[in-house]
C-alpha cells in the first residue's frame, strides 16, 4: 500500500473542540450584541416605510361668472397670496357699478332734501304761531271796538227816542257798529285760518320728521339700500379678478382663454409646500407606545439617507385606513383571514428643513418614532380654537367697497 492510499488522519479532539467553542462564543457575542441593540435602542423605536408626504391642495375657483380673458399662473409656477391668477371680462360689472354709484348719489341728495324739509318746518311753524298771535291780538282789538260801537249805537238809539239827537246821528253810529262787527268777523276768520295753518304745518312736520328722525344721513334706509347695491356691484367687479388665496405652487391648471366659467369651477390648484406634513401608516402592533409629542427621524426616497428630516407626532387618526375606505371590508364571512391593520399617524415637519430640502405631496418617506418619552397623550383631547388656515384676500374686496361708498356719500354732501 502506498502513502496516497493511506486514510486521512483525523484532527485531534482537542483542536475540534476549540473550533466549536470559538464558533459558539462568536454566536453568543452576536446574540448579546443583537439583544443589547434591541434592549437599549430598537425596542424604543417604531418604524415604517409606509409613509407619504401630505399637504393642502387649495382649489382656485371664481366667485362670479364670466369669460376668461387672461391667465397669469401656470403649473409649476410659484405665486404669492393675493396675486392675480385669472382675469375675467369685467365690462358688465363696470356698467352695473356705474349705475349703482349714480343711484347712491341720487339717494344721498334725496335724503338731504328730506332733512332740509324737516329742518325748514320748525321756522315755518314758528311763523304760523306768530301769525296766530297777531290774529288773536287783532281779534281782541276788534272785540273791544265792536263792544264800544254797540254801546254807542244803543246810547244814540235811546237819545233818538227822546228826540235829543237826529236820526242821522243814529245812522252814523249804526254804520260804525257794522264796520266794527265786520272787522271782528275778519279777525275771527284770521284766527281760525292761522290755527288751521299751524295744524297743517304740524302734520307736515310730523310726516317729514318720520322720514328722517332717529337716523343720520349715512344710516338712512334709502342711502343704506343704495349703498348695498354699490357694494354688490363693487364686489362683482372685484371678483372678476381671481386672486391666489394663499402662497404656493400652481398645480393642475385646467382653465383656458375664452372659457366661460361660473362660481365653483376649479381653474387650478395651489399647494403650499412650506406647510406639508407626513402621514405615516404604522401597524397596529407598533403603536402601543406611540404618544403625541414624540420625536421622529425621517428619510426620503427622493433625497436618500444623506438628508434626515426631523418631525414630531401631532396626532393619530381615529380609525384605520380600511375603516374609511369607500368599500369597507366585510369580515363576517366563512373564509376570514386576519390582516394586521395600519393606523395613520400625523407627523409635523420642521419648516427650516423643508426650506432647505423641499418635499412634494405624495413622496415616499421612512419614519422612525423615538418612544422613550411616553408621557404624552395617546389622543388629542383639547379642541383647537384657532384657524388652521386663513386668508385675508377676500376681506380686501369688501373694505374697498366700503371705502367707495364712503367716498360717494362724501362727494354728495352739502358743501359748507
């Protein structure tokens, strides 16, 4: 037998045991490292790659009907709040505003006349009362003259009977008495006419006062009615300019030149990319220790692992995604299979980091929540009393309309 045909000499048992011991030690070290990593780090974190960027998609819609004559915003462009996006034809609106302005000016002048009539009734009544006083004085004087003439006539009548005077003297006394009686009747008629004139003036004053009392020219019903028409026409004209309600990026522009639009039509959409958030869908088995206020580290497929975003848990949805689906799953069937559900968690992102690395709605993200601090609430319990979003663009239109009304009223007031 040659040396090549001889069997291989097995390794000594001591050397084989040493190799196995080293392998077991290495496995134990790996297990200890994995256990330490889980105990000190991983068990305090919840992660998911089922997370997507969310944001507000604000529809730009007209508030009045009209034909589009110009467009100032297109998809991917940045716009600022209050910027003109679409101009509608404003010819009809301008004509309506001109008519409303003229009607308001006429109403102001008409009400001015009512106030003038109401003020003019006071001196007229005073004059009527003075006329009545003069008529009453004349009546008293005529009463005295008539009484004297009656007495003189009776005295002469007795003298004529006694033949002390002639009949001619009696005739003179009778004529004087008749004249005094006529003057008395005229004075009495004058008093009655003055009284009637005063009553008529008081009635006219009452009617005039009822049209203007307890109000000012600006608050008179006729002026306010005309002012409402001016405001409506001014708003209709202002709304032919479709403005951006917020600052953001233009998306989904669908409006075209010459198109006839009506209130509520979606012309385009605006997305404020500085106010996006993250909707992270965690498995229900991973949310036991998640609380509001916990810190979150986030990476995106868009930028890769080199860019890390930081956020904060602000709340969790009141139901799973399947609960709000258009066709919710019906589990009361014989072939039911349990599926782990996912619950969306809303995560706020750091605004400074968003400025440095902008995100777009719908991008995929990887989120890891640090659950060390578990003192926060699991659900939001206090209601939010402040507006989550607001715009002052439309308030400017009514302020401009109010200024126009005030200017028209001022231009038609009495010049002093």
